[in-house]
């Protein structure tokens, strides 16, 4: 009889352990996910009496954060949102929870960060991050409209567009893509999809729906730049916007040299009287004198393609004629 009682107690204790709610629900990024940008770290506290927490990233501990104040709870309820600054590669986040200064529990999260454009491979145990998962949306829906209508997704009024509250940081750049700047999220993102709010089409298939004139121009070109030929608009351009003109991922020369790196390590085009090659930057662009723009790769080369090899400016076929566009003496 005693053995049976002990067995029952053991089973009940085991069930209590296995069904106990985790101290933290990590919302974004999810456990064992891969990310390409440093966005946010979002999680939900499942214990109402937690007074403070401390986040340690890759062994470096941050300061204690008071989450027990009534003011904090009124604003954020049981949620915690922080700006994340991931190290490239594997990242381990440890969240320590405290009650009245006493550590009571810890939770950990593994994230793999590979910046956009990097050739680093993501290990197979990590999956691409997806925010709009059903389990995440259930936690967010108490404050956020997780099922907006197409009209709401395209509303140019900030308070009426549910995307704006969380994604407004995408617009805090110098050059913003037109649809993003007017909160016309539904132009590219579908309210239905798998994953939810994903883009039904990618790259040129989507871009040419608005930029049809560009598609026509490119079809007429005899020589087309490789990424354009492959329909890879996002190889060079950010979809929502960037700090660089034309919404480029990097400044012009830095972007070009990320593929054509050999150009930076040799004398370009000719050797001048100083023994140097033709300058790639550092001088005003003589062909755009009134603009005040600096010389760059696109001073001589059209970025999408042209009717002559090397996509020379204004489709100039003779190299000397190209030189004389600036050196007309």
C-alpha cells in the first residue's frame, strides 16, 4: 500500500513538472531561429510577481531592469521589449528573473545572426525567423490588431494602420520606398499567406508590377547587369528604404566593390601621370557638376545595363569618347 501511495505521489509530481508553464515565452526571435537584422528581443513574463530582470548576451551581463513598477506594468503589462544587438554567428541570451532582489529563475534563447549580404552559412539547427506565427499572435492580440483588413494595411493614417506601431523603424531612414512611405503595406504584403503577411512574389516579379517602365527598358538593352538579368532587385536595393540614394543596401562604390572587389586592388582603366589609376571617388562628378555629387562607379557605368559592353555612360561605344565626356581639352 505504501509503495502504491509513493508511486501515485511521484506520478503527480512528474505531471506537475512537465505541465508547468515556462517562466518566459520568447516571442521574437523564436528559439533556435536565424535573423538577418538586429531588430528587437520580445518576450512575455509568465509570473506576475517578478520585480526585475537581467539580460546576458554572449556572457556579457546588462544592467538590472525594474519591471515590477506599476508604471511599467501599465505600459507594457507582462511584456518586455528591447533593442537587440546581435554578434555575427551564434548568440546565447540568458534572462535572469528576480523577486525582491532574489534570483528565482532563468531562461535562455539561442539565435544565429547572419547580416544580409554575408556568405556565412546558417547551421541546419536554426530556422529563418518568422514573427507572425499563430502562437506569437495569440500573445500580441490583446494590444495589437493581428488580423487587419486590406484597407487597414493600406491606410496612410498612422493610427489606423496596425503595421505602423511595430514596423515604423523601417521608415527611419533617409530614402524611403514610396509604398512604405505611405504605409501602403498591402501593395507588397498579403494579409493571407504562409507565413502570414509574407510577400507573394519576390524580386523582379513583384517590383516590375509598379516599375513596368524599367522592365521595358531592360528588355531593350543588349547587355544586362547580372543581378538584373536574374531578376534579383534586392541584391542591391532595400525593399523598404535605406540611408543610401536609390535605397541601395550600401553606398554606391562599396556596393559595387562587394562583388567586383578586384577593381579596388588594381589600377583602374589607365595609369595616370602620378602612377595611380583612374579615381573611383574623392572628386566631384564632372558629368553631374550641378548636383554636387561625388564621382562613383555610376559616373561611367550604367548600373542596370546598356547597349555596349561595360554599360558605359550614355551608351558611348568608343572608350576615348567616354574619356572626352569629362576630359574635353
